């Protein structure tokens, strides 16, 4: 199987990689968090083996970024911390299994095999969204339109992500309150209208190609699949 090993300790990394390759597995290696995140986001590995303590980007933050971007590749987390609280924290971040150092290589192989045998999810991981000339990188949390970087606040990012996932569809105010603000009732607030207005100011204004965010009066909003010139 294809395995990605993200481990900064050279001795451990080489030992594990050599052992896995001897068993016939293809192993890619990364020795820091940022490079590991880039490799993991490609979605071509069947199992990720991730050290908890990594330079540049810790293992927990790396895992949270992957799960937030809907990358569902099974993860076996390695750690020198054997306490229950540390393991719970790893599982809450999205780990599928946990192995404390020092570990027996045979147990590592058995745990990797168990993760690989889990049935795959029906939908592939999506790490980038694109609508017309608008692009969203879910891993790096970056938005560009016509190649220009757009800075958004977290809630604005979530709102735009929802609109992009439903591009070309009518999205009602109630749908946005439920899925972006997690309200299961209408709180009689103008929060949706305010955020849509701010989002238009950042995503639509100043771009020659035209406007993407449209209002269907009395119905809701739609992110157009092709810009409309005003």
C-alpha cells in the first residue's frame, strides 16, 4: 500500500521506512509539518503515520487542517506522550489510532494494516473549490480571484465555502443560518445580510470580470457559475 510517514526524528523515520519497504509497501517521507501537510493533501496515500511533535506545524494542527479540508485518509499518530488525555486530544483532532513510543515494529505494521482495511468513504476528499475565476484552498485557507489574494474573516470564509459548494443553486437565508451559523431557528437578526454585503465588497468589487454573488429578491442568494456584469 502507499504510506506517508511524517516524522522528524531521522533515526525513527529511516527505521520505520526501511521496515515497511521490506514488506513491499511504498513509503513517502516528510520530516516537518508543512511538507507533511502538502504531501498528505494530495490524497494518494492509503494510510498516514504522523508524529505528534513536528517542527513548523505540530501533528495535531496538521491533522485538524486535513480533517477541516475533508481529507479522510486514516491516520496513525505516533507520540512519546502515553497519557490518556494526550490520546483523547489526538482522537478529537481526527486521529484514527494512536501508538505510543517506544513501540514494537510488528504492532505498528498490524495497526497500519487494520486502518488500511477500513472501508473507504463514498466521496473523495475535496481540498480545493473553484467557481469561475474564484478559487478556494481549504488546506491553506486561501482565497483568490483572478489570481489576486482575498483576505476573509473566519465566518466570511465559511459563508463563501458554503456558497461555492452550492454554486448555481438557490441558497436561502434559513439554510445559511443553519449551516454557517448553526442556528436551528430564525433569530430575527441581520447577520446574514451583513456578511453577504461584506463578502460582496471583498469578492465582487474591483474585479473587471463581473459579479458572482447574486440576490434573488425574496428568495435568497446564489453564487453564479459565471460572472454577471453590472
